[in-house]
C-alpha cells in the first residue's frame, strides 16, 4: 500500500468525480456502507451529499458493533432530480412537446452482519452484511402543450430492497479505502402511474413492474481521509448491469457522494 | 455459540424480507375517473390507449422515411370525430362512411355518396393505401416535397383536406359554425378536447387539427410484402430488391413482383413507400374527361393528371381509379396490358416511341401480377382497434 502516492490518489479522485451519473427516474443506488469495525463498542455515523448536475442526493448512515465480530447498520437515503427534454423521440410525450420532470426517491434500510479483521493491526477488515429496506419514488412530469397551459402527470411507486454485501476495507495511517459488492433484489409495488406520461416512459415502468424483483449487482469504492475522529470520504456506488433488459430501464449507473463520518469510539478516547 | 448468535439474526432478516416481499401490481390510468365515466357512457375508449405512433419497417426507414410524431390525445379525439355522424348536415355521414376500416378506409362505391345521398365526383381514396401518410404527406412538414392530398392534389395538409371534406356540400355539407355547434352539443367532447388541447374550448381549427392527427396516425405496415421486404432486404433496399425473390412468397407472387418492379414501380414505388411520382397520367382516356391536377394548377401539362396512389391494401379498395371505373384488379391489369390510351399528357413510363406502351401480358403474367398485388394487403389494419369505430 506504500506505493499509493498522493498524485495517484488525486487521479483516482478526479476520475471518480467525472464518472458521476445522470438524473434518473427509476432507481439510484445509495452509497454503500463499507464497515470499518474492529471490536465491540465501535461505531460511526456519517452524512453525505451528492451534487451532480440535476441530481441532489443526501444520506445519513450509522454502523455499530454491539458484540465483537457482529455489526448492525442503518441508513436513510434521499435523492431529488430534475431535467427537461426537448427531443421528441426520447421524450415521454409523443409530440415535440418540451417537458420537464422532477422526481424524488428515498430509501430507509437496516442491516446486520459480521466482520473479521486480519493483518498485524487488523488493518484489513473483511465483512459480510445483509439488510432490508423500503422506499418510494415519485416522478412528476410537466408539459406545456400551449404556452399558457400546464399539464402535470405523476408516476409513483414504492419499493423494497434486500441485499447481501461482502466488503473489504483497509486503514493505513490517515488513509481509509474500501471496496465491496452489493447484491440487491429490488421489488416494486403499489405503483400508481398516469400513463399520460407517454409510451416510452410507461413501457419502461411496465418493464420495472414485470421485471420485479430486479436483481442488481452493485460495486462500491471508497477513499477516505482520517482526521480523527472524522473521516472524509469520496464514495462511488455503481450498478453493474447484469441483464440486457435492464438497460432499457435507464437505471442510474453510478452514484458518487462525499461523506463526513464521525467515529464515535475515537471521540470517546479523546 | 457466538457464531450462532451472529447467524440467527441474519437468518431472521432473511425470513423477514422474504415474508415482506410484495408482488408488483401497478395501477395505470390515462383518464381522470370522472372523465372516463362520462366518456364511457358514449364511447368504447380503452382505459389505456394503444400507441398511435407507428414505426416504419426497415425497408421504409432505410429510405429516409420517418413518421411524424403523433399527439396521442389529439389522435384519440380525432378518432372520435372521424366516426361521429353529428358532424354532417343530416346526421347520417361521418368520415368513416366513405372511408371504411374494413376496406382499408376506402368505400366500395364508384363515386362516394355524401349527405342527403348526394353523389360525389370521385372515388374515395383508401386512407389505408396512402398511408404512411405521416411519412411523406403534407407540405406543412415536408415543404414542396410533401405529397398533397386528393386525387387532384388540391389540399396541402391533412387539416386543409378534412375541412374541405366537412364543408363539401357533396360530402358533409357543414359550415365552420355548424361544426362547432355539432361538437359542443355532445357531452363527451369536453374532456377529450381538454385532454388534447389543455382546455375544453371547441373551435373548427381544433376539430380539424385533431382529425388530421388521427388521419396522419393511420399506419399499415403489416402486409405480407412488408414482412418479406423487411426480412430479406434489411437496410440494403436498392441492391437486392430487383433480383432477390422473397422466400415467403409463392412462385406466382415472386414472378408478379418482378413484373411489378419492371413496369409499375417507377410510378407506384418499389417498396410501397413514397411514390416516385406525385402525379401522372396512366392513359385512362385519350381525351380529358376530368381535368384532375390541371383544374388546380391550370397548366395544360397537368390536364387529366392524377395523384399516383400507393397500392397498399389495393385488393380491399375496389373500385379503382379516380372515377372508380374498374371494378376489379383484373380490369386494372387489363388496362395496363392492352388499354393504355394516347392522352397528350400520358406519362413517359407508359410510352414507347411516342405511342402507348401496352404490356401485352399473358394470362399467366396477369394472374401473377394480381397475386403480387394481393400481398400488399394488411389484414391487421381491418380490425386494428386504434382506428376502429369507438361509438357504443
């Protein structure tokens, strides 16, 4: 790990920022929590933001180890997005109508799992967590068929997500890096869709409905700076699309966030 | 023991998640419930309308043809207006009276009859033949290269066209004010206009715009010919069409296709896409009987020239020609085989050395050509519910 120089680190940082992803109306992965726990009583909370073009995401996360090798986690995630579209062929509205959309999605989850430290100072941490959460998505589409006339249509649904995530993190001096996979099953339910949002959009939503539960493989990276008791991290969570049909769903492929964490045990020691 | 403590709750979450798992069952709606209740008293409109946006098969899109974007709400409103007899002076005629779906939107009369049984001047044009209207009709979208409407090309846009049908004394015989009153008195129009135009205000322009949207949305690309052409040509329309036989065609149909490509396609289009010529004289009469395009342009070169119709669904649209003079395809083929007349404006495709070019087809060739013309029929169009009569 000594080879990871700071210029290289900077490069990594900037590439991660530039591949941040676009507004999405169906599903956005939240930042994966990569556990950094070594013994019981340790825990941290963190808050994060993601601002990327038309997306604004925020989240709060907490993790705690009540018993050695066992951890529990909780998180809440919210994202808002908006945009306009002018192109008839990608527009949900059939004519050359300009439309704008705004939407939001939120997800609250809890999880639990085990962790195991290896290395002389247990600086490598392997973990396996599983969890379950529930959320909702609301999309609102606005169009002006004539300048003074405004029409608004909604599509909304709720969803549940169940996940299993193996992860690995490493601490080295002030650096904290981690990576993990998240296998997620996303089930949609309680949809209420005004099909006046257009065929393209409705067809995608139907795909979501018929494809439910969607199985997604997600991959996360995180690079953090430790300024005891804080950890400043840049995180990226990407959906690695498995099935071809998912491509039509226009799922957000990548979510990049900046988080500030507070290690509670480090606070106590001070 | 400790491991068990970890595993057990894990297991619990798993079970919980499985138990909570809920089936996706989305509710889709298009109309507001009270609107739908009102509309449904009079009309059979599906709760979730079908898509009116046609997609062209590859052999047409590869030629650069594209359909015009369809406004769903206007097309639905247009469909209702198209079938509504209230839009005629005596309440007996709608657009659909002369443009019947089961006949590819033509009628089976030599000349169409309008209100009070008045006879029209010409044979109804099959809207299911002209189609892909939206791909190349209308000067509003395609400028001077857009194909105008009617046998004599007298209307530039679908909207001009339908206003002229509604106000034509021999068709529906309405004034603009009559149209507005007729529409206003029907309760189902308020929600439909509101959805199409953002408010329920009814004007004759809006009526016309909606009907135009519907007419432009009619698309028929499901003939045997289309399926075979798309399958065997892919994007390579020009290099293969003439020489390749279609694997799904019978021998007679393939032979007929060659006769067609060699003798008819230069006017009527090899792909049943945009006709290469907008107007022509095909030698029906030696002297001018109906001036046709000449009546609009006043040019002596346009006398007795008529729109070159597309031959899609041609087997459904008898009788044939602008005056419906031929009752069957056999008569049409006989015309091109032996009856081409030396009109002064006879188009060059039908001339050899200044005299009419009769094809002199054998009996076998005639029946092959007719077999080919039958492959142009789109059976789905006859019952496609997007275009069907919505009235209860």
